């Protein structure tokens, strides 16, 4: 078989067989297992097992750097291979947010290593990579930081290559440089440090334990920056050895725990005080230790620090507000234990309805996804009018080339119901409306329509569900503020507290609207902050005003709906 006959050989669209099986990838990324003449299905599929063609079933392994903690600090190439791969083998320090880039049918295998405890030993990991590739799969070995910086990536590359399998390394941002930078520490600076030495602080055995094999005499004589990775368990020993080797006891030092993430914490101290200060502040692994003059620098200009904000809601809601809050110096905590559960029921015949009403961006997404799955034509909506509750919902529609006919000036159910019912009665007559929304939607819309004799049908596209394990994991967090995006989210949060036997927390509550606030009042006497309108932008502004009152600073947070 020639290269042109292999899957995706000359076409930008990739492999027809894979596409008909619901898989998408760049040209050639199914390993060339399908020929140009294959059409898929029982009659069209073949297994290439004979002679020289057998090697075409071999997959490929990518050793991909997952960066240093923040999921946004990952390369475009790593994201691309994650989107295409059939198996991902990932480490403990990899942000699980990166796994969201994988296909729904991607096999995910955790092989994380922590101090003294390995989910899988290195030889077993090597064998696993070879095994999966020999199954004809595209495999991504997702490693924290950079695969070749104390990540044993070279060992894995050699094991895969020696097995006769293609292997490629994709660099990642190493914590040795990025984590100090996140705390405002440049590892080099003219006049302070013109060299950097990076060492590992783990022991020599498989679990990272045992004696350290570092030349402390040489390290103590360095006049540049010393960066120590994975050294927290041996911190007292490291400091003792450096001091014994002649390192100045007053050398500036810093430890940055969970750098680039929402849990980042930094301690600065002279060398001799470092272990005691770290213990007092509760610093643990993962952390990066910096020894040298640059550790005294703090190149940070964020306007608001020390304020933590927990954001509840669905994945989309949490993501859209968190990045805005973080950019302005706040520390958003991901408390997204709510999930969208589509009913997956066939959409109704819309021929008899004059108005389609959407009350959330999630409803639009589920509707459009189901519309595509049913292979319906958007042109059939040409004579329909569409109403939305706010600009966020309208924006998701616009992504599909659909523009709303009505949006209330105040973005809540009451104003949507009142304004839309007036328009229907005045302009179009009492034509039927269909409410395309969550199963747990507010009663305000249907009650208003029925009072005004407007035919109305409620159609549940999805329901909001609670991810119990995730809620249990985050419920004990006590940020300064907790943002609620729905009454259902409020209910789930407080029910989680009750389940755990936790009383009212010290957190202040910030609600996207009156419905949320009323739900909060069912569980606590604490008066919540209420946004002026039901949008994320208004929630952020409300939060900023509260911070201004308490701290005398105002940083306007312009977020999304």
C-alpha cells in the first residue's frame, strides 16, 4: 500500500472510515489503518493483519508536557494530540482540566506518583505505553511540567523506541521557571543572578525516598539561583547540608506551593529559617524551592490579593467568570459540582409554535446539539420567533447564526415573562410558545402565560444534576465569598453542608438574582449580596463593590453572562 492510499493520505478531511464511525482527527492520525477504498460498516471494514501491512496497525506515543499546574499554560500541540488520542496515560501533577480536551471514548489511565506511593512503577508504565501502541492506538503520555525535566521522559522514549514504535516528545512549561515566576520571582536578573541550577530533592529509590545524592559543597558555592524540585520531604536535610557546606545562613529563599494554581501559596525566609517558616505556614508538596538573591524579589502587580471566591454552577458558568476574576487578582475556587444532564429525548415538532423561548445558555447548547444529532435543518425555523432571557443566551444562539427577536431589558424570568407576553398579545396574537429549558425551571413563565391566556408548552431539554463526589470534595472549602448562579445550585450546596454535618460557614454569599437569594434565605439568616441584574457581569460588579467597602479598593470586574 502506498502512502497516498493510507488513511488521510492526500485529503484534509482525514479518514472516511473513522469519520463514519464518529471519530475525527487530522490526516493520518488513525495510524493509516484504513485504506482509501474502505467505506466502513461491516462490509467495508477490514483488519490489516498480513505481512508488511501488519505494522500499519502500530500506533504512536506522544510524550506531552502538561505544564506546571494552570491548565491554560499548555501548548497548542499538546491540546491537539489530546483531542485526537485514543488513550491518555497521565500523572499526578497534571491538571485534570486538560482531560476535558479528550474525546468521549478516550481511554484514561492514571499512573500518578506521589512521595512513597506510586500507582504504577516506571517499568510498568513503559510496558503500558508499548502495549497500547501495539494495539494500534494513538497514545498520549501526559506528564507534569516538561517530560525531560526530572520527569523520566527519556526513559519512556527509549523504551517505546526500542520496541520499534514511533515516539515524539512535546515540550511543556517546566515548574522550575514558571512556578517561581508566578510568585513574582525571576530565576535570573541582571546584577543578581546570571545562572540557574535545577536539582531534584528526591531520594534515589523508586518511591523518591532514601538518601539524597547531591553535591552540597558545589551547590553551596553557587553564586546564581538554585531551584529545587520535589524537595519538600527532605527540606530540613537540604537546608542543614547547605549550611554545613558553607552557604550563607541569610541567603534569601522562597517556597512556592501549588504554583500557578488557585491554591498557590508563597513563603519567603532566610535559608536558616526556611524549614520552620514552611512548617508554620503549612506548606506541603507540590512545591518549588528557590535559593538565591532573586528569591527576595516580588514582581507582582495584581490589584486585589488575599480574597478567595468560590464559584458554584455548571462548568460553563464557572469557567466564564473564573478567568475574569483571576485576571484581576482574585482567587476563584472551582466549586462546579453541578452538571448538565440532557434528557436526550427527540425534540418536538415545532411547526405549531410561534415562539421558541430559551432561558439559559445551557438550554441553547443542548437544543442545538440535539438538533444536529437529529439532522434537522435550521432553515425550518425561518418562520419562528425566538426569545432569550439575556445576552449570554443570545450569544450562544449567535454562534450558530441565529439571532433572538426579543430579550428583556432586565435579565430575569419575571421581566421575560411580562415583556414577551405583552408582545405576543399586541403583535402576533396568542400564538403558542414553547419553553425550551431545564426540567427544574422557574414557574414564573408558564404561570404568567396561562394567566394571560397564551398557549404555552414546557419542554425539558435537560436537568441540573449534582456530582455527589465532587460536591463532597469541595463542600468543606470556606472561601471569603461564594457565588451562586441558580437556585438549584444553592439548594445542592446547602444540602451538601447538611449531609456532611457542617453548620453555616463564614463565607458571604453572592447571588445572580432574586430567585437565588430567596433560596439562600431558606437555609441561613445571612443576608446575601444580590446582583442588580441576572448576569455574570452584574455579579462581578456586586462583588467588587463589597470588596471596596471592606478594603477601600474598587477593581471593576467585567465578566460574561
